[in-house]
């Protein structure tokens, strides 16, 4: 039981950055804009948090800087995709390439330097006597609790509010949204920027909680897993929670197998989450080949408002 509890605690720590990034991707793609820049946004969020915290010693300022940098990159992506109607896949890949290269340049001087920061934890001693649940939830950090609140808030927002209906209209039929009086371009800008900020927060969470030292390319492809998780979750925040922690378990499992003294090469163990990602994508594609995929119908399609003369 203790081993299972430790595995679940480690899985939550590994899955929380994926959850933030997946929620940001859902926000973007529900608005009809493909987001393939998650890897670059996470890296820029991580290096920004590292540099700001080392300079100021303030966790709050570090997070504000992360939001600012990630939102700026989201604004660029929105400008290219919404205003200039550029290819959204190419724009997202450009954000990833830029974020990967620029973060490596910015973080070169602090690579390997420990931060020495501690993210506050929410102590719930009344939960501790409860088996399994107590040890897991009685001492979680604030990032994890914020992710739980975000999941619930996004689910209610998307499926239970008129603003959520507007968001779904942007991704499914922007022309109808326009007729309803929704300013399609303005709202797409807003959702892309907010989604990018959440993805940047995923990188900051990974640096401040999961691995408190900047290392070049420290996300190691987790941004791409987040892109896949958006599809696994079928653009649903509640499903995103379970998908993120499932892959958190896979990410942790390889390390746990190493601790048992297994003869399996560590490189193969590190491949587990990525191999499973490919297999799950293949399985879902095969199983849902004759069913609606749940994809926003206007995803990736630039909206051109009809001009009447």
C-alpha cells in the first residue's frame, strides 16, 4: 500500500505540469486555434521563472513574469493565426522552435544552478488518518490545488455558462458566432493568450516543483504529450485531469522500475510515456474511425468575415 501511495504522489507531481499544459491547449483549440507551440511555451515559462526568481527571490514576481512572457508569445501566435490567417500548424511549430532555442540561450548562464525555493503547501491534517487519500492529499502544494480548481472552473465555464457556449461556437462555427454578435477575432485573441499563459505556467510548475533546476530542454517532449492529451481528453477538462495523471504514472513508473534494480536499460524506461502516447493515438483513431471525434469543427480554419457590397 505504501508503494502505491508513493507512486500516486509522484504521479501527481509529474502529471500536474501536463495538466496545466493540456488545459491551455483545450482553451486554445476550443476557440478554433491549433496550439502546437506547447513545448516552446513550457520551456520559456521554465527559464523565465528560473531567471526571475534568481534575480528577485520572489515567487510571485517569477509567476507574473511567466504569465507576461507566455502571454506575449500567445499574442504573436494569435496575430499570425487570427489576423494574418497564417497556417496554424506552421505558426505553432515556429513558437516551439523559437522557445526551444531562445530558452537554451537565456538559461545558459544558470544551467544546473539550484533555485532553493519552496512552493507553499496546503496542510490538511484532518485528512491524514484516511488511508491512501490522506497521505496523498493532506500535503499537496498550491500548484496542484490550483490545477484542481482550474479543471472544475473550466468544465463549468465551457459546459454550463453562456460564455462557454460562445467559446464552443468559436471552435465549431465562427460564422454563426459572428451572427450572434460575438467578436470572433477579439475573443480568439483572448482565449489564445490565456491558453498560452496556462501552458507557460506548466513550465514554471515543472521548474519550481518537479525539478527545481534549469536544464536545457528540461521538458523533454512533455509539451508534445500535452498536445496529444488534448485529443485523448476530447477537449474536456475533467477527462484531461485523468489523462494527465495517467501519463504521470507512466512517467514515474520508469524511475520506480529502475529503483528495483531491473536490468532494463534506462533509455527504454524513459520511452514508456512516449510509446504509450503513440499507441493510444493509434487505438483511439481505430476505435473512433466511424464516430464523431469531438474535434471542434472549425479547428485550424481561419475565419474570413463575408463582405457585403
